C-alpha cells in the first residue's frame, strides 16, 4: 500500500512539473533566430532539471511574431537545425539512436511543414563521432543570405581559406555585454572511415561514421552586436 501511495505521489509531482511556468532563470540555454520575411521567431532553449536524477530538457520552438515566448508553447521542432536551403526551407537532422553505432551513413528523407515554413528532415542512425576546429577572423558581414568571414587564421584544425562564406541556419553568435565573443557553426559529416575500439582491445576499421563537426570562430577585433544590422536566420545568444 505504501509503495502504491508513493507511486501516485510521484506521478502527481511529475505531472505538476509539466505544467510549471518556466522562467528565464530556469534556462541554461536561450537563443533566438528571427525569420523576418515570414514573421517567425525560432528559440533554441535548455531547461534546467529540478531533480538530481533527470537531465536537462532541450527544445527548439517556433513562434509567430507577436506571440509571447512560452517554454511550454509554440511549435516544437524535433531535431538539430541544419541550413536554410531556400528562403522557406530549413534542413533538420534527426538521430534514432536505436544502436550504439550507426549501421550505415544513408539518411532517410522526409518532409514536414509549419505555416509558411518547410522542413527537409534527414533521419540518421546514432551519432558516433564529434570534433572541434577553431579559428580567428578579422570581420564578418551578412550578404546574399550567407555569412561572409574575412581574415581567417587557424588555431586548431585544417587550414582554411582566408575568406569564406557559411550558410545560415545553425550559426550562433555568442556575446558578453553586447560584445561578440564567438561565432559557432555545426554541420553533419559522414564517412566510412570510423575505427571502433572493441571491448577486448582489438580494433574494427572502415565502419560508418556520423559526426557532428563544430567550428568556432573568434573575433580578433572588438565588435558590438548592436553595430550589426539584419542578422536574420542566425541564432543570437540572449541568455
């Protein structure tokens, strides 16, 4: 009987947490991307856990301009944001994680829609690799729906052209007191070059690899976020 009562009390607590009003102080991540042409705002958030045995909750939510942000509202977009491949179409990456290692690198493609926005979904198996590259840059500008970076120099990672452009979507600008501290860019890479370290100490080569590659760019010059206009379709850290 005691176990049954405790079980129902636990269910009531969990149900109450689902209806809890989430405030900004409850968020460990709070990023905003504006899609001005179609009057949408995309929020990428992380909600702190109230319990020691539960993990943070990550969400990507879409609101129409004029709608008040609510961590329990909006249209929830399941998956990792990729790139804007046209003005109204955004790629999304999902991973089923049914296995510890992906069985292949082939993505199953599906499509979804919300209002004026279209989503091209790439469904992969488990992620089994990640890496980080770092560079500095002199300046940047948004032009022709791409972010142009100038004066790039390597810190860690392969050599890169001095001037490059990046597709919009999964780009993020981090700031401190309105000063830009970092630009981050994620992309998915696949190959058949993964090496798995087996429990018995042996290695298995030429396996499927699905990797998240993060590239961080650090400004060499002090740049105010407020001096940059029309940063459309780029995530801004507003925590």
